[in-house]
């Protein structure tokens, strides 16, 4: 069964350093999402891509976060500089349909970020 | 070590009993709802969904009930098993300008006692 791949699974970094996360969605999935999940809470959407285009990045802190999906396949989420409050699980998800009504999202295992 | 779900409401049930997990949603315009299961260290996993024009949907051992009048969802798990232990989230799809956004509710931790 195809799965969303994410790496690394765990990352510890010092504040003010740069950190990057990688996601490879399920093959053929046009829509890709990055979520942040703080311990004890539900995931919150950071950015949504349709192919290589950003559809929604309204909740992305653009002063320090950036995301790209250059070829419309895999994606990278970057934080620079990292702050203590960025400690969280970063989840990637993908969905199959090419239109924007893509109800079923498949989540990867996440990257657990700890900022010290 | 990681202490997952310290601040989550917790439901503790005996193995074999039925479980009912509740969720309140906020947007009356939501037209689609999903229940997700999240095990420790893993991403959320789809369990069951329901459209707003329905009030009940059944899957294998799971049933979702939707009460639009009071904006309430519930997930019923029959004959709860140890493998059902996880955090459960309800999520609603909300139309946002030109796209739909998945909004997660606060989770409930289910503990199954052997």
C-alpha cells in the first residue's frame, strides 16, 4: 500500500538555526498539505499545494517559514530561524483528486521537531 | 520521553465494551466530516466520514452520528479492542474562498483496559 514518506522522523535543533523537512506524497496525488501539530492538539494547516502552486498559505508564518514543491511532486518545508515555539510534529498529507474538493487526505508519519 | 496527550480528555473503557467519543464542531456551513485515529508517533489515519445530508453512517465496528441541530458528532466503536487505543480527532471541511480546508477538533484519548 502506497504511503506518504517524510524525513527526518526526528530533528533536534538549537534556536536560531535553520531546519528543513522533506515529504514525498503518494504517487499521482496532486494536492499536498503541510500541517503543524502541537502536543495534545489537532493538526493545523500551514500550507496547501495543488501541483506546484500554493493554494493556501494563510497560516504559514512567512517571516520564518517557507515551503516549495518545485516539480509538483515532493516538497520541502523550511524554518529559518527556528524558535522554541516551533517545537511540534510536522505532518505532510496528500490527496488524489486534481480539483480542490479533495476530501480524503493520507498522512505521513510526521517529523518531530524539538528546538532547544 | 514523549508524553502524548497529557492535556487531552481521556476515555477509559474495558476491552469488549462499546466506546462513544464525542465532538462539537463550530461551522454550520461544514458539509463533510471525518474521524481520524492517531496512534503515538504516527500521522492521523482515516476511520470514517459522513456528509452533512446524512445523520448516520456505519463502517466495520464503527458508527458516526451527526446532529446538525446542535453541531455535534459522535464516533461509536463496538467491541473495543486494545488496538483501538489511540487519540481520536473529528475534522470538518470548511469552504475557504477558492478552496476547502480541513479543520481538526480537539482530540480524545481512548484507553482500552485489558
